């Protein structure tokens, strides 16, 4: 399941459910939902979910995501926490500050998922 949560911790929308069979990961699900070129190969439910996603977000929206979305493509600004590259010992100051901001927002999202699981 993919979920959209607002910054105040309220759920906005959910997409799915998607089967967890080793073929459906965050990247594949996101690319399927956001890529318009796949419309001819999809079911009616997926088409409706894609239309809802495109109606919900505009080009200027910032989407905060976890590391499962690092290689995702799409029309929106996707932000994921950065990690240290091989051979480096720490992030640059600017990168570390951006990662902290993303992590603060992600904390609210993870708490929301925790409430769902209770």
C-alpha cells in the first residue's frame, strides 16, 4: 500500500493494496502509478489510481519518500534522505541539513504507519 500523508500527520489518500511477491517494490509501484506511457497495459483500477494521483499533485509539489524510492522517476520533486557514499566519512553540511529536514517529515509519516498497525 502506498499512502499520502499531510505534514500534520493526517492521512490524505492511500493507493493499493499491492501484492508483496518480490516483483512489487516501492520503485516499481511508483513508476507504474506515475508513468503515463503504461496506460494501455493496465487494469481499470490502476488507471483510476493514476488519474487520482495526477489530480492530487501539481508539478511544484515536493514528495518526501524513503530509500525505496531512490531510483524513481516522475514529474514531481522527489526527496529521499541521502547517505554517505563509498570512500566518504560524512555528508557535506548542506546535504546533512537537507537530510535532517527530510527525516523530520519522515518521522511523522512513520508514526502514522505505526498508528495504522495498532
